[in-house]
C-alpha cells in the first residue's frame, strides 16, 4: 500500500488515479497510523513553501515523515513535496523544510536569462548526470524523455543528490535522491506514459538503496 | 528547452463534444471521455475542456463527466465555461482539473482573477479571451463571442495578467472556423504585451498553420484546435513529426 500524505495542499485526485492506473493500491491519509502502516509514502504539494511547511508541522506529520524516512521506507516528494525535503527555501522569506536532503530552494529567475518566462511551465526533457549510474527511479526512462513541469523555484542540492535535470536557460534540478528518499520537481502524474513509468519504478524501489 | 504544446479543445454540451464554426452551428462529435483518453494516449500535451452547458442540471452532468475524464488521462487538464466565482474554481478543481479558464466571469468581475490567483496560484488561472476586429481595433467579446464588450483586447489582457492570470488563451473570432491559419497579427501584438505563456486558438486548418505559427512567432507557447483533430484531418503524431522536422521542439 502506498500512502499519499494529505496535509491540505493541492489536488491529490490525479496522483491517486495514476497510481491506480498502474495497479498500485493507494490511500490518501493524514493519519499517522495509516502513514506508518503503508509500505511507501508520497509527499505531494502545490502552492507556497512556507504555508505548506507550516501545515506539515502543525499536523505533526513532519515528525511521522522524518521517522518513516529514517526507517528506510521509500519516500517520494513531488513538486513542492520535493522542495519540502530540503533544508530551506527563500520563497517569500526564509523557511525551514524537512532537512532530509541538503540544499536550498531558490527562485528560478536568479539563474535563467531574463527573457525566459517564469514559471518554467510545460513539457521539458529529462537529462541524467553522466558521472553516475542512472537512479532506479528512472529504470524505465530514457535521457531526453519529456515530463511536465510547473514551478517558479528550483532546489539546489549541496552534494551528490542530483539524479536528473532539465535545461531551461540553465540546468534546473528535476529529481534528487538520497538512499530511500527521492523527489521529483516535475509531475509524474501529469507526464503521460513516461510519468506512469516513473511512478512504477518508485513502487519497485527497495528500502535503503 | 521547453517544448511547444499541442492542445486539443473539447467543447462539451449535454455530455457530448461539440464544435462550432464561428461559434455557431454545433455538431455532435463524440464521447468526451473516449476522445480525451484517445488524445492523452496519442501525443496531446494538454487538454482543454469547455462546458458550454446552459442549465444547472447539465452542469452536474458535466461535473460527472469531468471527473471521469480527469481520472482517465495523465496529462494536464484545463477546464472552462461558466466559471464565475471561487466556488466554480473549487468545483472543477475537485473534479481533477489542473487549471481553470475564465472568460465572461472575469469580464464581469476582474477581481475573480486576483482572488483565484491568491488561493490557487497564478499557474492555475488561465485567461481565455475571444477577440474580433471592430473598426480595426482588437476588441473583446463576451458570452461565447456574442456580446461586444467594447474593451480593447491588449489593455484587458495586460490588466488580467497584472491581476494574476498565469496564461492567456487567445481565441480569434475572425479566424475561428475559417481554417486559413492562426491570427498571427493579433498573436504577435499579445506576445509583445505580456510575458506569461500565450496559447493560440482559432484558425488552424492544417499542419502548415502550426509550423507557420511557431516559426513566425517563437514566443507563442502552444497551439489549440478542435475540429481538425476531432475529425481526424490532422493527427497529432503526424503534426508533431512535421513540427520536429521543421526545427520546432516538440515532445
């Protein structure tokens, strides 16, 4: 069973439908017990970082996530859910995230040419760093496959967490991972067959890679 | 680099897909759920769903169909038609829409754009504008192109973007249904005026029109069409292959 964390941020319907489409039993929950019982956790999210981080803390679900991640349970953050895995974000003030992946979330506008539109919205190609083996999350994905992005901030990891990037005037973080914890900036549930295959690969990931 | 999007548009009334020529003379095409799934699996980058239903009874039918469509496609879905309040935003977002398109509702009360952008984010609010030349001026029409608002199109679009619209769908009434190409003059003016994504709509008759659009106006982000896709005159995989051959980045 996969548990999608419901902390009042964004629309979980598509994510649930796409997991069902690949034959995965799925629950949407804000109950610590249900989250602890599931084999895998997905942390979704759209909206502003500060508001979402506050909602996670107020509900106490941040502690549940930290404990389950620490036990080695596979965790996938999507879009803002990925950004929340990081230490901090500078979106409307400085905010603290879960600190599961080292690094900071910053405005895209600070690294791309001014003539490019923000948000980075639409289908863009995934590229994998050439200096490392492809992460299991992309077992069914090829370099150059397109996925759907909508974001105005990007996560800059400190250290070796980057597992995929997109090109938009600069190399922008598309996915990160550290052991059992991974995150993607794009929306796999909105990325057609390529996205479904990334979710499938997450569902096959073992604990404590 | 980000790819150019190809977007089929489904006008839905009484639970069926219809397509008008110059916004009149509707003809039944097919089942919305079947058509949406077909497009999702055959190269469409996004779908737009317009509810052109009149009665509240049929609005519920639309909501049911929308839920079925959203649950069976895995590409972004924009929904419009009859969006007049935040409650309407909420209603379609709960059914699984990713973006909501406003038109007449925003013309009645432009604060709807601001309120929706604050609650759901700019990326969720799409401004759809029906534009026709009146005495040589680009003029905004409301109510499915039936009512002249007298508003200058560029001024209205700039205002809406300032209020928080994250994307603009430009429907040229002059070129809609004529199948002689997109309204490049109008689109060019709008691309110069705003920095949010611009979606071209109205006038596509064949693959060449899309190539022209993206080659002549590199700032246009997407091309939207209905009947040429629904009637199989243009297949999206063929269109994408030819766009790629012409040097345009597509998925």
